[in-house]
């Protein structure tokens, strides 16, 4: 019996050249719609799909490929003599190859664009991969063409393509499920992801890694582009992500220096270069080998700040990422250090496409809603001390709270008394007083008159006592400890302002 290859593709890249090779290998091509037109235009002989199904294309194309003849031709077991005889008796074609990919489904698409026939054929071909090639990706055309030209009977490639097909089906269906669902925590969670690319390595050079993005995302990382310098490792990628999270809540120019997924210097300025200079000044020692992320375009002045940092401190940066980079600024940056990775990611959207965050656990993951209301919850804050802040002082206190919301817990940070920049960060500690010691020691003379922020309440009054010794004037913390009165009493004794947010800001 004749061997048939069914071709119906949205992405027509290289389909003509591949179809010619398939035809040369002895396959009769079945096709429909735009694919058939493309192949016929190239001079290929094509059997219209309706000649096989016996039915016309109907209901505005909703019914086209789904039929007893097509699915049977893909699914029957070639190794079963009864199946082979039955196929012959029913005049079922041997469809030994299905070449198919789907019309993309996105949030702008209507339900009308959901492909039904394509997934049905692909699923059938993948199930019967012992006998049938299922080809979704034009990048696989070359290997399939080689296989059929050499009449290979080994099913290793067909098995590989079948696995890819089921993964593609899952990814495609996850688009639709996420688009239709209004549940925050559905019973079945589709986690479709499409590979963006391989990474240089994982956390360590001996670990392999790649990265993926979910359907419908408006994440800036979807537009991440390497202008020059090093390719990304897992740590570089997650550092850029941590940096975007740190600066995205500010409308004014903001800059952060990230080390190991947490800020070591955070600042806001009237200009991007001012914000960056402050972020580096916050902890120039930790900035060595760090990742800089900005929420505004890098201009020449901003690039010169990085050049000056290299000159003054003999220091370098691994990655610089921003929405955009001026051409002249990029030239300066590459001259500072050729291996520094320079990346752009476009504008940071004001609203995310998803409100959920996934945390890996062994064997699965936990799903939680994102803490997005850091800058909108001030109405619930309470000044609990006798001394009250002025409007200017409260603005600085608010900035400190935004800063700490993206610092790894347990965390204490010190913000300059006048400038919106960090002076000391104690991050990822197991005790709050330990985090306070680190932040205050680092802030040193800049602690006097400054703001101390804590991402959770003080279990004891020791942190307030230590802060008073350093001359801290303002404290912002969630409150809620059974010993809050002790902390308030000490703050009053020291003439401090203390604000309770009523909400903690852990970030793990």
C-alpha cells in the first residue's frame, strides 16, 4: 500500500523543501488549506484531504481533518495482521507521517482559534510512534528526511519526536487553560513553558541549565536581549530577575546592585546616573562581580558611572541590565570590560500578566499569590510612638519599606536619613538581632538619623536598643509581637519615630 504523509502547518518554514524530500522518499502527500496551496505552488502533487475523508471542509473550517479515515490511517497497528487486513478492507490509507503545528493561541485570540483537528492528529501519531513520524518543528525536518531516505526501521527518532509532541500538546493546552481559568488555585495546574534557550551553566559550572517562559507572560524577561558580553548562567538570570523585582515598584529612576539574588545596594535618584551612583556607593565592596539592574534607559552619564567605579575601585560587574541602552553608552560599557554581559529587557509593565509565584519543592512546587501591594498599603500604617514624622520623613520611611520588600528574609536594612539609598543591609539571617548587627555595622556613621526597616516584627526589644545606640531616628516594622510595648517604650525613650505597617514583608 502507498505510504502517506499528512501535512498541515501554521509555520510554513522550510515546508516546501521538506515536502520534496518526503515525496522523493516515496510518500504521497495529503494536505489542506494554506499548506496545500503552498505545496501545489511549488509544483508538488498533493491529495486534497477531502479526497481521503470523503467529506467537504465544513462549518467555517471547524471540521476539516477529523474523520474516521484520517485517524484510523494514523492509529492502526501495522504489526497486527488483523489491523492491516481491516485497514485494507475499509480502504484506510497508511498515514506514516504527520507534519503539523498549530495556529498560535494567545490572549488576543478568540476561542475560534483553538486548534482541534491538529492536536487530534498529533496525539494519534505520537501514540503510534512505533510506525508513524510526528513532526512539529521545522528544525527536525533534516533528521526526519535523513531517516526516511535511509529507510531506517529503528524507532528512536520517532520516539523522541513523540515525546516532543506530547510536551507540545501540553504546552499548547496550558495556554488555553490559563486563558479560560479564573481560579487562583485550580485542581489541575497547567505549567506550560517554552524553552527560551540554554544557559551557560547552572548555579555551578558542573550543572547544566536551560530556561523557560510560561504562556501569556508579559514579563520583561520575555524581551531579554544580549547586546554584548557573557552569556547567562542560572545565577545571572535569577539575579536579573531579582533586580527587576527590586526596581519595578518605583516610577522615579531606580538602581540596584544584586549579589546572589538579593540587593546589596538600592537607591532612587532624580536621574538614572544619580540612582546608580548611590546604589554602588551603598556597598562598593559587595558590588564587585555583581549585577546592576535599572528601571530606566542607560545613557552616557550612567555608563560613565560604571567606568568610574572600575577606575576608582579596580572593580568589575558581571551583568548590566536595563530597559534600553543608548548606542554611545553601550560603547563605553564594552570598553570598561568586554566580558560584562549587557542586556536589555524593554519597559517593565505596570501590571503583571500573572499574580502567582511558584516555589520549587522536592517532587513538585508550591503556588502562592505575589506580594504586590507593598506600595499601596500605607493607609493601614500606624505611628505608635509619641514622636511623629513629617511628610518628608514619612516619604523616606515609605522608601525604606519598599526597599526591604525585595531583600531576602530575615532582613534589616538602613536607609540614609536624607537620600533614598541603602546604607546597610543585613539579609538572609536566622535572627533579627543578627541581621540588625550586620546592617548597622555596615551603615556605621550613616546610621545616625537614618531609617531602620525590618521585614517582620521584633520578638524582643534588643533591636530597638541596638538601633538607639547607633543613633537611628526612624523605625518601620510590621508590629504584632507580644513584646511590642517594650520596643515602643525604648523608642520613646530614645526620641525615635516608630511606624507599624500591620503587615510583614518576607521575601524568600
